[in-house]
C-alpha cells in the first residue's frame, strides 16, 4: 500500500511540475516577445527619422501614373479597360446578397442572410478577399489578367422564373469581346457564371484557358484556432472526392470537376460544368495572431475548341456546408461535410444512415438542440443495451469471484505466472470471460469518432444555446485563464469537467468490480484516463462533451440498477458452482494460453533454480 501511495504522490507532483513549467515558460516567452517587439519598434522609429522627408503627394501621383501606364500597356487593344473607376453592383435573393465589381467582372463579396459571424454578430461574408480571373491576349505579344481590367456592367434583369441576371463585357478595338454573365436564382447559394468569348482564337493561345483563383479566408467562428484546424481544401478529381489539410500543395492529374475553399461551417466553391483538364493548388494555414485562417492559390486549365466563339459554363457556390444543401449541388459536394475521412472513414455510414437521420427526427419536434443531443444519446444507449447488459453480467461474475481471486493472490504472492494460470483456470471453471467487461469501452470507440465528426460538421448546432453553453458547435467556457496551457487552452469548459468527473466515477466503480492489481501502473491507469480526457475534451464542441456526460450518467445509472436490482448474485454463484461440476471443454485460445503460461512458468522455475545454485 505504501508503494501505491508513493506512486499517486509521484503522479500528483509530476502534474504540478508540468503545469508550473508551462506556465513559467509561457510567461517568459511572452516577456521576451514583448521586449523584442519594443526593440524592433525603436529601430524602425530611428530609421524613419533618418530618412529625408519627401513630398508624399508627388510620390503618390508618380506611383499612380506609372501604374496607369503599365495597365494601359497591358490592356493592348482593350485600351478603355486599362483605366477606370471601380463600380459595385448587387444582386439579392432570399438567402444571400452578392456584390459584383466591374473591375475583373467578378464577385466582390457575398453576404449570407441567415448566418451571423460569431466575431461581430454581423452577416457572414465570404469571398471578400478573393481574386478570380484568367489570362487573355490583349494584343500581339501582350496579355493581361481579367482581374486587372475594367468591364462594362449591364443593368440587372429579373427573369420570368424570378432569377436575376447581370452581365459584364470587355470590348476590343478589333471586335474581340469577353462577357461574364451571372445568374442568381430565387433561393439558391449557387451562382451561375457563364464566360463567353468572341474572337477566342486570338484571345486564348491554342484554346487554353488559364484560370487563377486566390482566396483568403477569415474567422467567423468563436474558436479561432479550432476554425483554422477545421479549414481545408476539398475537390473532385476524376469524379472522386479528395481533400488536403496537412499538405501544402496538390497537382491535379485527372479532370477536375470542382474546387472548394472550406472553413469550419462555410465554403466557397468553383464548379466547372465541363471540367477543368488540370491544375495545381498551393495552400497554407495562417500561424499568426490575425483573424485570417488560410490562403489558397488555385490555378486551373481548361482546353477549349480553337474557334472564334466559345462559351465556358461555370458555377460559384458561396454558402453553408450543410449536407442537405450540398447534396443538391455538384456531385460529391456533400462530402465537404466531414462525416468521417481517412482512417475514420468507417464511421461515415454510421453518421450518414443512422446518426444524422435520428438527430433530424428528434430535431423535428424538439426545438432546443441540447435536448436533441440528450435524446440522441438515449437512443444510442438503448440500441447498444443488449451488449451492455452482457458486459455488466460479466462484471457481476467477476465480483462474485473476487474473494477467491484475493485468496489466490495471497497463496501465490509474488509468483505472477502461477497466479495467472490459476486465475485462468478459475475463469474457465466458472464460465467467465474476463474480457466481457471491455465491450462497452470498445463499443464507445466507433460511436465517439462518429459523433466527433458529426458534431464538428453539423451546422445546425452553430450558435445554438443550451444551459451555460452559448454555442453547441464550440466549446463552452466558464472561466478564462490569464495564460495558455499547451494542449488544454486558455479556458475551462464546464461540460468537459462534467464529462471527466462522470468518467472518473465510472472508473472507481469498475475498479471495485475487478480484482486488485499489484502493478501500480495498471492499478491507477483507469484514473489517469479521465485526466487525459481533460486535455482532449476542453477544446471540443460542447455538444460532444454534453453527449459524453449524458452517456456516462446513463452508464452509472444502469450499472447501479442492474447490479443491485436485476442481477441476482446468489443465482450467479449457484450457476458458477454448477459449471464447475460440469465436464470442462477448453477453447483453442484457452488451451494455447495455458500452454504459454506453463512454458513461461517452467522457464521461470529453471531461472530461479539456477540463481539458487549460484
């Protein structure tokens, strides 16, 4: 017992030293960064003071003049498109407001009417810091990006189906023209973009359209770092879905159907209805303290017929990463919603066919999503109840055998191999499966990973309040720390505390049901696991930690009721005695295990004899 107490004290001291070290290290690092910043600011002030003041107005006019000359030169035969004033035009439907710019004839920004940013409580804005265009030949040996040219905008038109259309046109001196037509449907996040060219055989070299898309995403969720972590690039290549998250670049080797710049709950997607032939992505998450999330540079190529007139049908999606909405867009776009990928792809069918449908069913008549999560938890526990009951029955048998196991421990003392052989024999005689109690833990693994993916990607939870949580799609916080603890964060989540506390109670209960362990590491492992959950759960969505809390409470309740009111321990003991008297048959696994234990025991006995002779 003394050794066990010393082990516990050691763990506690290590934990305290761990927190103290990181707190001191974090404080010292911040002080060093502050001092370095002051030094750099001082150097900049000295350098600025040493530079001779110039006429800023003259310099600015000079710069504008040089820029104008460059743009006019690049515009070639499209001279009037080289210089102009940016003008903004808007189209608006029931779900979004799209602002277009005549510079580049492109989308300037999109405001989503049904979603608010967690940062400033204003409408979510997408595409504000993006540039989307392509290269055209403006004259002999001269080319320009359409994003740098000023188009002429037409007046918006409302069609018979209540869709709205607007066109932007470039006209060259030799009759060549480029038209961007945009069509916004009445209640749709998808924007049709039709590119038409007259004189395309001159505007494009060998019919090759080189499109470039630079997109920068910005924070709209409460948890900035977590939103960065959830950001990625998704695409359909060769009619198959794929994505990059950890990689920084990707080269397309098959036809590309669409490319999407994805935030946690929103995405901006470029769709080619006739496919792009190839291209490349350069992608990077931001690592600074700004509100920027990531930057993507996408280059795409389309091989068009070499003719005087061509049309390129494209589409632009700006909107929520909602499974039901994306399912109606381009093929495979619903996979932008991460219901399970890579090594966790096995949970996608669980989410798609079970979790999502059950969740939507409860959400159909329960308004508060916190209670929907509770009902979902009860449903999952009900479905898994038969397996859970068998594990509790196995635990009850272990409890009945505990006195005999304690006697065996006393008998064999430090002879662990001898004890293991006799323990296995006792289990076989009693018809007890020592691994039966592991079923609930193993069953929780796929369910937990399924719900982790589901709650992280379910936009219906976004901004929904429950109890003290202001947003079920993000962590709840009852206290903000003055420092950041690595892997834990700078806040304390109460749902995380309840999940960890109930896990700790389950561990204590399970330890009371199983034989005592002499190995301190094994003995205290059930208590270390809840401590690890504290770091794992603190940044996770409160919907997930609330689910885990409810599931643990149900587990404790079931264990108490089944063990005290359903399972009859006297009957179990009587059945065990009957099995002991019945003829025994060994399974292949039991036979091999006993042979292995006997071989190890003989080897240990031989070593002991050799040591005694010495």
